[in-house]
C-alpha cells in the first residue's frame, strides 16, 4: 500500500478485456465450425497482443500468411 510505483491496483483493465470476449462469445460460437472453434483462441490471442503492443493485427497476420505461403508451411 505504501509503494508509490504501483499506480493502479484495480483489475479494471483485465475486466474490460475479458468483457470483449464474453460479449463476442455467442457471435463466435460457429466461427468456422469445429476447426474454427479450435483456432479462435489462438487468433484472439494474437490480435489482442498486437493491439497491446501498438501493432496492427491485420498487417501482422497478413505478413505471417505470406511467409507461410512462401515457405510452403501449411500446417
């Protein structure tokens, strides 16, 4: 309580991020069928990390897909 380096001791930021997932859960229920439900958590993690570090998720994913196509890595 006396440490001045701790600016925010609430969990508001994590609750806001979790709310995005909870609100969208029903929308993503049929995200590409069974395979989509398996891939969706990974995709959401990548998108949220990009946003957190100030990147552009679409540009990042586009670059990754191009590299996979170039290298022939399809899974």
